[in-house]
C-alpha cells in the first residue's frame, strides 16, 4: 500500500467561492438591468423624474406655508375686527346712555326755565329708587322744582312710605323704619330746585311692592300736597323703571 501526500491549499477554495459569488452577483445585476431596459426603464430619466418630483414637493410645501401664513394673518385681522366691533358697540351704548341722560337733564332745566304751565308752582320733577350697592340697600332721589320767575323760597318736607309683604301679610313702612337714624321726613328749602337723596335699608323678611312719596309745602300761596306712587324696582325692571322715571 502506497501513501499519496497532496498539498492542502484552503485559500484556493475560498478564492473560487468568492469568485463564484462575484460572478453570480454580477450576472444577477446584469439580468436585472437588462429586464428594466427591455421594459423601457431608463435610470437617467428616473433620476430626472425624481428630481422633478422633489422640486414639485418643495413648491407645494412652500405654497402650504404661504397659505398658513395668510390664514394666520386673516385670523388675526378677524380678531382685531371683532374687538373693534365690540369696542364700537360698547362706545355706542355709552353714547346712547349719555344722550338719554342729557335729554333728561335738558327736559329738567327746560321745565324750570319755561314750564308748560308757568303757574304750576312747586312741582315734583323726579322720584327715583335704585340699589345703592349695600345689602338690601336702596337710594331714594327726589327732585323738586319751581319756575325761575318765582323768587320766593319754597319750604316744606317730604315723606316716604313703602308698601310690601311680611309673611304674606300686608305691611307699610315709613321713612323712619328704613333709615339708620330713624329719620321721619326730609325737609326742603330752595328757590329754583333742590335734590333730596336718602339711603334706605329694607328689614329682613320684608318684600317691597311700591313706594309713595308725599311733598307737603309749608309756604307759598298753594299748599296742596303732591303725591306720587311708583312700583318698587327689582333686578328685572330696574332699568325700565329708571328710564321711565327720568322722563317723569
């Protein structure tokens, strides 16, 4: 038996395997490119198309950004417009209130200077009740006038009565029941006009319904008492009553 010795060369086997892989990959790529070519694919055109689509995408993104900026500008302009409208509306309400007040003042002074009835003498120009900001608190305001040509002093006093309910029972309160120092009446003394104001506090459990003012002169040719009754104002009708009393 003879022994044959052959040299071992592992690198040659690895080289052949590596070479085979390269040939296989090259052949596969060649076949792939050939398939794309036969199907009408052009790599140059593909790159150009990709660049063109990227440019279109960039243009669209720029347009979207512009539209967003325009929308933000329009929204801001809309907000400014709305605020300007609200401010204008508030200013208009203030001006309308001032006009109503001025008209009331004009009617008041016109009634003193040139009243419709020059011989009317003492007159109850205005009687108003309104909340004074205190708990169950109100302020009464009485304006008395007489014509300018009358140089005599008007003297007298004013009484106030409030009708209401306590436990569903009718009850009438005098001015002394509604004031802190139990004032019974308000005295007046003037030549042309005078305003009498007094803070009132309603007792607990008392629900007011109406108020009656009595103007009782103690001087002058005519000493006839002037009396006027108004409904007690509340949160719902206070504004309406106040407007109505302005023209009284």
